[in-house]
C-alpha cells in the first residue's frame, strides 16, 4: 500500500515565533487512508467503488469501478469511496487515476435516503450502483462503513471500514 498510517497529525494550526498562528494541514483530522487506483469505468465523487473483476491479474485490485448493486446480500468487493481525480486532467473516466478513501472519514458519500441516523452500518447491495444502504440481517458481505449522520439528499458523512 502506498499510504503510511503510522503517523496521524491532528493539529490544524501552530503558534509562530511572533505569537500569531498559522494554519497547517488540510483538515482537523488526518485519519483517512487514501489510495490511488485506475478507473475501469466512469466514477463520480462520493460513489462507493469496488475492485474491477473484469481486469486481469494484479490489475483486478489496481482498478476500480462503481460498486455493483447486482446482489441483494451485499457486495464483498467494495473497497472505499471515490473522493476525486488523481490526474492533472481532473477526469474520473476509464483509464484515469482516482483517489479513494479506503479507510476513515469521508465528508460526503452516496447513501440511501433511508439512512436516517448516525451509526448505521452500511453495505452496497441492490439499492443502486455506488450507493450504500443500511446493513440488513440477510447481508452476507461485511459492512463497508458506518454513517456519521442522517442522509441528506442522498449524501452523508461516513466512516469507511478498512477491508484490506
């Protein structure tokens, strides 16, 4: 894996030698692990993604597509949430690099409107491609994350569970 999670930086500002403060870091918590993958299809920011099993060899786990909703018992190939392009082009289409949170906080992920509270275990199943919904007793795949607030317009902050 390309990301090191041994050091977590929590400070958002520091005191200068003259007594003022200066911002450091991009967020209040660097407790997310982001990995870069190749898009195997068009992906949108906030979509849950899965490994692309139409690829071959090691490319299967280097390529992601929107998480399939083809099964009613959960998708075990879900590996995270797309947070944007890793290419200078900014494209999120097939063949371009995308950044995916594989563990930790995502401010706005696609979730079913029925996710009505924080603390709901999430799984991608037959709701829709790239959309997580509430984990059900019949789901066979493990939960891929948890909601940190109720869904608003199909989006919610989530915590992505590390799957690998």
